């Protein structure tokens, strides 16, 4: 056996040492994380409460699906869907200028695109629930606060994805139009937009799926949607109503994911 083949079979001791160091570091990290979680044991009524929750969720209140005289499941789900659609629409209107601002190949100076990236990172810093609380204080509780919170928070994520899509375009069509004397607006319309539009639509649908999930949470703090009756049902321990609301959320999100995934496959 040659020296070369021997080294390919026997692992190097240094690599093994690095692997052990990584494993020890991960183990120490997990021990440190779990040691910071206070655990005082289970309550005496834990089994009874758990049984009531499971029993209620498995026997949902079907009468809450539609109630002609007041708030019901269908109205809550439609409200959540409307908040998600409007929030995504608001973000699309705002995010396009931010995406071109932060794209490095759309500006002559790195300082300009860098400032755009910093702005998008700043917007992404705040979670939707924090923005919803701020907008509830500003415009009052309701669906409008949820739309503003989702719309502004989506700008941070979509702006990053859109700017990456713009930076990855093929420079060939752009250079051809420049050589033919096209102006900047013509470059955007005929060389950039056709390349980035499928990606923009795909990312928008993906963000819409996320907004549907987020809208169900924002209602818990008073930003409209199905989260409002959900928190009322949880507060009153009306577990059968909690069960039908959770079932409705699961069905709605599953259908939206299936439809959105089908459309995204056609676009990309």
C-alpha cells in the first residue's frame, strides 16, 4: 500500500480533534440553554386540564362555523384572509423602490445600495407582533392595524429577496440595449423587468403564505382576524370552540399552501 492510499483511508487526527471540539461545544451550548429554563414541576391539575383541552379540541363546536346573528368561524377566516391579501399588496407597492435602491447593479455607488440594504435590515429587525402593537396604539385595534403591520414587515423580507433577484439578472440584454442607445427607463422595462418578474411573483406568493399564518397571530393582540375569537375562546376555556377555530385555520392554510405552490411551480 502506497503512502498516498494509506492517508486516504486513515482519517487525519487533526480533523478528528476538530470534530470532537465541535461536539463538545454543541453539548455545552445545549446544557447552558436548558439550564436557563426554570422547571418547578407539573401542577396537580395538569392532567385534568390536558384532558379537557384534548377532549374539547377533538369534539369541535360545529355550530360556530356559521352564525347568522354574529361573529363566526367563516367571518373570522375571511377577515384573516383579507388582512393577508391587503398586507401583501401594501408591501408590494412599497418594496419595489427599496429593491432597486438596495441592488448593487442598479446604482453606480456602493454607498447608495449599501444604505438601501441597511434600511431593509432595519425594517426586518421588528417582528410583526411588535409592529402590530405600535399600529394598534396609533390607529386603534382592528384589521387596519394588522394590514399595516404585515405590509411594513413584509417590506424587509421581500426587499432582500427582490434585490437578490435583481442582482442575479443576465447582463447580456442590458448591454445590448445600452449599445443600441436605450435610456434607463427602457433598460428597466425591456431588460430587467422581464427577467425578475417571475421571481417577484413567486416570492410574493411565498410571502402571502407567511402573512396568512402571521395574521392569525396578530388577531390575538387585537389586530383583527380569526385570532380575536381564538383568544376569547382560550380565555374562557371554551375548548370545543378552540378546536373548530384551529381546524378552520389548518384547512385554510393547507388550501392556500397547495394553491400557492401550484402557481409558483407554473411561474418558475
